[in-house]
C-alpha cells in the first residue's frame, strides 16, 4: 500500500499526538552520547519506550553546560521499572 502525502502527514500527526499526550519523565541525564544510547538500548530491549532529548545541534559538537545535556525520558508508568533496570545494570558492572 502506498500512502499519499496527505495520508502520510495524517499518520505522522497521529503518532506525534499520541507521543505528546503521554506523560514522559526524566530518569537520567548524561553528557555522553554513547552512554545515553546504551541506556536507551538496554531499556528498549526490556520493552520500555525511551526518548532521548538534547539541545545539541549535530553539526556543532558543543558539550558545554546545558547544550551538552542528554536527557533520558520514559513514560510515567515505566519510571520505576526503568530505574530498577538501570540500578541492576550498575550493580552488575560493579561486581564485574
């Protein structure tokens, strides 16, 4: 099935509006993009949707102050589970 531009825009809008209406909370903030991606992959592998939010402008690798922050967001209902997954990962890392 091929979507017309209007149908595609409506589908994108519906997905965006679902995202906006959900309650997302910040569970962690880092300055390391690799760390953020690893945490995102860990949580998503457990079925927890994750959004990374950053003020960085990709052509300019600025990591100064708030411009370098990468916030890791999960849905409000997944907050406790996500924090436990991260905590368990940190405990395993310290044992190894």
